[in-house]
């Protein structure tokens, strides 16, 4: 066990990486392009990751989640994503039998992270540069750029550093906007 632990922590020089690649290939593994979201074989419009698979263990089906109309999640994942408030940019979502037609993924522009009323606390031992909130919104019209503001000040990037206090987070996309109130406690 000790040897494996020290091996995992060992620096990965280009020579070591090349050796690892050769060792994996000797086992018969091959790199396969997979969709980072579905885990299926990547299609032409998928975000791609290269994963190593042994013969007979690679995903067989091509990803059909991505297409000309963007991303369409299968019903079971669209339901889960909405309930769990998971946001994937460009998702239209299928409607499952469990949801009424009026309850399908909304096209209304809205902030999904942070959620209205969220309270954040600092985690002891976490460096301040990592204490941030991901800013996410759905329903932006067309290619409208989403601009973020906290307490009236523009935010650079898509992460908000935690600052103690009560804050108003606003997102603007074209002529549409949404605003939520959050609190950060020390």
C-alpha cells in the first residue's frame, strides 16, 4: 500500500507520463473520445474528453444528447436537474410523464446560482481565494451575454468571492434581468 501511495504522489515528468501511457497500452487499453456530460462515445457536437478503456469496456452508443438545437437531456436527467437545481448551459430538457406540460424547463431568464435566500458560511481552513460562489443563469435570449452585478457593482468572471454581509445579486442578459438576495456569514 505504501508503494502505491508514494507512486500516486510522485511528480509526473514527461518521461513518467510516457511510461504510464505505454504500460496502459500494453494492457490493451485505447483512448476513446467520450462526451464529458453523458459519458457516451462523443458525437460531432459534444464537449470531448479522452478516456482509456480496455477492450470490450468502452461505451458502445454515440451520445445523442447534443445536436443542432443544443443540449437535450433525457427526461430522467432533466427532471433530476430541475429538482436538484443543477444548471447545464443550453439545456432544453425533455418532458417526462411525471411532469405536467406546463412544468417543463422554463425559457424565462433567471438566476439559478446562487438561489434566492441562500446563506453561505466560510469553511475553516479553506483559503479565501477558493471561497467563491459560481454564478449561473438560464434562459438568456439567443447569444445575449450575461452580465453580473453584486450590490450594484459589476462582477468580473463567473465566480463571486465570499464577502460577509447581505447582498443583492443581479444578472442582466439583453433586456432581461433577474435578482436574488443572499447572505454570507463569517
